[in-house]
C-alpha cells in the first residue's frame, strides 16, 4: 500500500522586519515539502542574479532534514543488523550451491559433447537438404515455366492468340513472382508485354483485312438480299395475276371453269442454291457461307481485346472505322451516270446494315443499338439527299421508275431487319407528280407518233395471236366468239397502238405508286389516267381529225375507232383498279363520262359534215325540179333518188365498221340536213313560185326518205327508226301544212304544238306566198272578182294574213 501524500505545509511568515531572503527560504521549503516544481525559483534566482542565495537556501533546507534522517536511521538500525546477518548466512549457502553447480556442469559437458557434435552434423545435413529441396522446387518451377512458355509459343505460331494470351496470363500470375532467377524474371517482364503487343498487332491486321473484305461482301450481300426481295415481290405479283384472272372469270360467270390458286413457298429460291438464310443473310458467325460472309475475324479481334482489357477501345475503333466506311460508301461518282451505279450504291448500303444487324444481335455488345440507329440516321439522310439531287436532274420517267423500284426493294429488304424507311418513302412520294408529268410527256410523244402513223385503214389480223394481242388483251371485242381468220377489224392500227401506250402508262403509274408506303393509291392513278386520256389522247385525236381527215371513209374510220376506244376506256379503268387492288364492283359503281368526248364528238361531227357536203352535191339537183309542172313525178324527183342511192351505199359500207348508234346519229344528221335543204330551197329566191304538183312531188321525196329510214329496221330498233324519221320533221310538217285542207289550223296553238311544232311561221309565210294554182297566184290581190274562190286558197290567205299580223 502506497503511503498517503503528506498534506501541504503552509509556512506563515512572521511579522516584523524579516528580510526577503527569509521569505524566499520559507517559500522554497514549502515547495520542496509539497513536491512542487522548483523551476520558478531557479529562474527567479538567475533572473535576479542571485543564484548563491538559492544555493544557500537549499543547503539550509538539507541541514534541516539531516536530523530527521538520523532519527529514522536510529529507528531502523536493529532491523538493518538482522538483515545483514541473514545476508551473511545466505552467502554461505550460495557458495555451496556454486560448487555443486560447477560439478554438475562438468559432468554435463562431458556427457553432452558427443551429442553436440551429432547435433551440429544434423543441422548441417538439414541445411543441405533444405537447399536441395529449394533447388528441386526451382527446377520444377522452371520446367513448368518452360512448358508454359513452349505452349504459348506453339499457340502463337498457330495464330491461336486467345490461348496464347491465357498462357501468358498464367505465366504472369503463377510464375513471375515465384521465379528465383532474376535473369529469367527480367526476361519474362520484358517479353510478356511484347507478346501482348504482338498479338494485338496481328489481330488488328486481321481486323483491318476483314474491314477491306467486308466492303466487297456487303455489296454482294446487299445485291443478294435485294434480289430475294425482288423475287418475293414477283411471286406476289404472279399470285395477284392469278387472283385477278379468277376474279375476271367469276365476274364474267364462266361456267365449267376449274381453277386453283397455288402460292409458292416464300422461302424457296430459284435453283435451290441457298440464299442468305432465314434471317436474311448467310452464315455470319464464321465458316464463310455462300458469300464468304464471315464475322470470325471481327469476333476474334473483339474477344482478344476483351482478354487484353481493351474492350472499350476496340468498340470505339470498330464504330469509327465502320462509320468511315459508310461515309465512303456515300460517294457518288460524277463519271458514271447514277442510273448505271444506283444498284451498286444502294446494294452497298443494304449489305452494310445487314452486317451491322448481325453484329448487333450476335456481337455480345460490340456495337449498341443506339450506335446502329445513329449510323442508319446518317445513311437515311445521305440517301434522301442523293435521291433528291438525282431526281431533280432526271428528265426521263423510266429512269425515275427504275431507281424508285430499286429504292423500294431496298426499303423492303431493310425493313425486315427493323430499320425505319419512312423518310425514303417520303422522298419517293414527294416526286410522284414529277414522275407522272414526265410519264405524260413520254406518252404524249408516243401517242403523237402512233396517231400520226394512222393510215385510216381497217386492221387485218391473220393469226389468232394477233387477235389476242390487239383485241382480247384490251377487252374491245364485241363478241366472245373467236372470228375466222384472216379477220378484218373495224378499227385501224392506231387503236391497239394507243391502247398499248395507255396500258403501259397504267402499269408504270401503279408500279411507281406500289410499295411506296401508300396503301390506297387508285384515286391517284385514276387522276393521272384521266389526264392522259382527256388531255393527251383526246387532244391528239382531235388534232388528227381536224388536220388529217379529208374524206368520208377516213372520217368513218375515225368514228369507228372512237367507238372502240370507248370500250377500251372501260378496260383502262378496270385494269387500273385491278392493279391497284380495288374491287371491280367499286369501279363499275362509280362510272364516269367518256374521257374522249371531244374526239368522239369531233369525229362524228367531221363524219356528218363530210356526209352533208357529199349529200349537198346530190341536193344541187333540186334546181332541176319543175316547180310549176302539171303532173307530179311518180317516183320522186331525181335529186332524192340520187341521195337515197348514196345513203344505201353508205349504210351498207358503214355498218361493217360503225356501231349502230354512231351510224344512226350520222344518218340522223344527214336526214335532218336534207330536210333543212328542202325547206331552204323553197324559202330561197331560186324558187319564185310552185304549185300543188310540186308540193306533191316534195311529199313523194320525203316519203321515199322515210321509207329509207323504215328499211333500216334490221340495223336499228323501232325507236331509232322513229328518230331517223323525226329528222325529216321540218320538211314533213311543211308539206303536210301545204297539203292540208285546213291550213288555218296552224293558228291553233294546240294543233300547231302537236303537228307543226318544227315550223317557223316566217318560213311558212314565205313558202305559202309562192304557192300558185294553175290560173293565179294563191294569195295575190289580182284575178277575177266574179270567179269562184278555192276554199284551200281562202284558208291559206287567211293564214298568211293572220301570220303577218303576228309578225
């Protein structure tokens, strides 16, 4: 138990004249007693320059304590004496123990000396054994190291870089730190990085060679992919043709017709040679494939860089190089026309993205979807720019169509791999109007050549294939019965020539609109077809009629052609609907007016005009009529007989080529013209006067004309015959009025509307004033007042007077 700390003593200075030394001595004694620090006292003494005073105080304090020490020593002296005695006793015991120990040590050394010699030999032997074991382990390590190095060299010589890297990694991990030889260790530290650098260079060289090779492969791959898309499209077209044929047979209600639609296998390829695989291309993971489409060098380089810990760097290197390749693929040569190079241009791009799709799906993250999409956006932007530029320069519709078809095949090909192609389709749609304008311009030239070569002769067909090619293919036949050959068609060669041009226009228009992203495009095709027919073909035919038709036979041929073209126009719209995938019932439901109306009207007007001119030559014989003869001619006047002979010859000729309605309209115009000529002759100044015999002769002439109209009943219906007779209504009503016993009935509005509605009262007045009987003028004021007046004369006189009052 530690002694308790003595309480601090407090020294109180005495009052009086104690000096400073006395006070300092008391303070110093107090500090020593209390075990306090004496540093402040020492510093104070040296600062004040009185160290002797401090020394004096300390000596004084020591003397004051000597008495206390003496008292303590006196108190413990007896104990000290006892302790000394004990120590002396102990010393004797120690001496005896020392001698005993010395004897034991001598005996022990004599016994242990041979053992120590053996122990030294054992230790030396163990050291030798340890060194030998270390040497064996080092040799074994070196042997294993050499084996690994040999294996690494063998893999390097065989270009098995991955296994070589694995061996190098094993050497570095397992042997480098354990190799005892510093020389060997330095060699390994030097060679391992060199081997890795060598492998990286070799792999990069292989990858560079692959980049060069894949460009050629991509072009061939793109051509093959687009070719398969084209073959698939052709199979679809063949299937549509079969469907249209079946629909046409159903529409025509062909009985006992057995047909079957067979859809070919979409995966089949011509010749069974193998294509580009189920996913759109050949073997892309190695092995080569049909086009040598081998991604092994790429994946090998990627794997090696992954092993080297350079994965991110290789990814960036691959992306940048492929981007540069894509940019170089966009170069359009100014030395080669784009029409010749466009397939290679687009096939290269298609093959590029087919390869990138495979790398994206099987490359293990070598390229990301975002990077592929960025490359595609760059490609689409450039392709759109190139198309815009090239389309703006093209002035031939066929060139535009060829490029559009290939671009649409490109779109179909790449859409199978998930690439969006809307921007490309928008470019194609944007140039739709330009294409059709160019197509219209081409067709205008072709139609002008076809129309200009028309000889206005009926087309002779000697073989059935000619009939099928020129008639059946345009559905312009009037009967389903195949005629005997040689067959003389009612139309000229211009009709099938123009039909072929129009059909080609429809097919080209549908081809441009198809596969362009617009599903329903029939209305667009129909709009441009209307323009072709109404603006191009119609105007060309009108121009031909107005400039080249000079005879009745030519005009008749043109009228016949227009009737055939009217049937052809129905085929054109049905054909456009079929190619556009629109049901025929919708087309038939929305029939429109004949688009060649101007040409048809011009042809019929030209025909009727030439016929009227021809008839006018015969009508000039009316001047030979004896207007004051005593007896009327029994078989009609000469002019009407000539006219009827001509009309009969005309009908016998025209009915071979002209449809009945066209012939009816022509005859109706001619008969109406004859009727007008008869009335104009009676009204004209060339006839000064005529009598009732002349009226009877004119009545006979009109009856002959009406009989001619009745004789056409075999060609026309009863209603058409009545319309022909109605064409003579003016002359017939005038003769009826002059022959009537009550001509004053003309003044009755009801009777006039029923029986004389075609007569002009002014002409009635003029003609009536010329009518004379044998003795006097019919309506004059001269004559015998006492003579008995003719009742008919009296009625006519009243009629004329009343009509003059009205006028």
